[in-house]
């Protein structure tokens, strides 16, 4: 079974737009760079050609990655979670045992960056928070041991 990518309809649309841009604009630009670099002569010592080919590889790699994400996307719907539960369509704040608060929101695993408050439901922290309500203390296993957070607020993100 292929890996599913849970996301909002908005995130899915952003991935589709990025894919369309890469296929219609960026791939053509890179092809032109390669064509121009070829005109410089000897390809064995042509840095412009090497760079353009590397860029082409990156573009095609990202296209393949986006096609896989889109093909296996699962759009989060209203009936999957209650509005008073931590879910992929909300922002939520937690408080650690020392009283320090942080706010998070769910994003796809490709866009996760916990230092910026963006987490994935595939992370141990994100997976542990799903389905819990304000006031609940959630424990999860982290590399440093068991960590506890109290959920202090949940705010739905506008559709």
C-alpha cells in the first residue's frame, strides 16, 4: 500500500499549482539553458551545461515527488475530526511542564518545520496530539524520553 499524504484542500491545490508551474514554465526554462550551454562548445569542460543538467534533474525530481504526493493525497474533511479536537485543520497551543507555551499547525510532511510551528501528523508529536481536546495532557515518546504537553487552545483554520 502506498503512503498517504494527509492535507487540506488548500495544500493540495498549492501542490497542483507548483506541479503545473514546474511542467509548463520551469522545465522549459531549464531546457533553454541546456540548449544555450550546448552552443558554447565542448561539453566535457562546460560548467554552464553541467549546472543546467543538474537543475534539470532537480526539476524532474520535484515533479516526480509532487506527482506522487498528489496521487496519494487524502484531503482532510469536516467529518474526520470534531472541531474541539486537535486536527489537521487547526492551530493549537500547548504548554510544557515548565509553563512554556508554543503554537503549532499541521502541514504536510514535506512542509514540516517544528521550529517554525509547522508539524506533520506523521511526527511522534503530531500523531500524539491528534484527537485530543483543550485541557488534556498528552504524553508521547521522544528521543529524549517521555514528554508531556497540556493543550491550552484549539483554533480552526478558515476554509
